[in-house]
C-alpha cells in the first residue's frame, strides 16, 4: 500500500472508533460486509469508489471531505504534480484532489477520469441537497440523478443537488474527464 492508502485505512478506523461503532454496527449502516471493513481498516485491501461512497453515506460526509481528512496540513497553493491522486482498484476511476485541502474550508474541486465502458454507482448522498457543479473537460459521460439521465460532452456543465443515489457511465468508445466543484 502507498502512503495515501495507509492514511485512508487509519482514518476509516479512527472514524468508526470515534463514533463508538463496532465493525458490525458500521456494516449495518453502510451495507459493506464486516470482513471487508476489517480488511480495509487493516490496510489489507484498498476500498473501491463504491465502498467509499457507502462509508461516506454512513458517516454523513462527502468523499472529498474524507479525503481531506487523510491529507496533510493546509497549503493555499498546490502544484499539479503534488496533488493527491486516488485510483479505484476495481474500475480504474482516478480522482485528483485539485483544491488544496483544508479542514476549515468547505468548497472543493476534484478532477475525475473514468475509462471507456465504466459504470460507477453510488447508492446515496452523504448529505441531502449537497450542491455539485460538474464541468466536462474531455470525453462523454451519462449521469443519472434522481431518475433523470443527463448526457454530457466536452464543455458541458451540470449543476445539481444530490439527494440520493447517482450513476456515472461512460460509453464503450470514450472515457470522461471532468472537474467536480462541491459546495459543502
């Protein structure tokens, strides 16, 4: 495991401990098996984007907020070469934290790359009404929110409030790269 994965495993274990939850408690709240939670917290496996999404819903926080908790201290400027990149071991989804992290500031920008022919589904929102602005940089993306599917291409912007689950899907012949602005 690399350094960010080790810090993520430690942070997930600390979040559960801080709430006084057992692995069984968290398994019920997140719909992630107790065995998987144990392996993730011990650093034996890297969690997928789907699993992290379920855990964030259980903890009532965004994935970006969780990743901020894993980052080092706040610096107002961060060069692209120094921005943390996390890769989903299951889908190859890549998430770059563009905004310098801060536990005191709430807005954030992430850059996401999804390979062709991928489907990433999140079952819920960490907080009802969380505001997102998705700006397509390259490729094609279909996004389903609240039962409505939106088809996005280069330069398109989708502004929405997250109230439940959502699905990101790329066609077989094109991936997607976008910036996601999250207003927390």
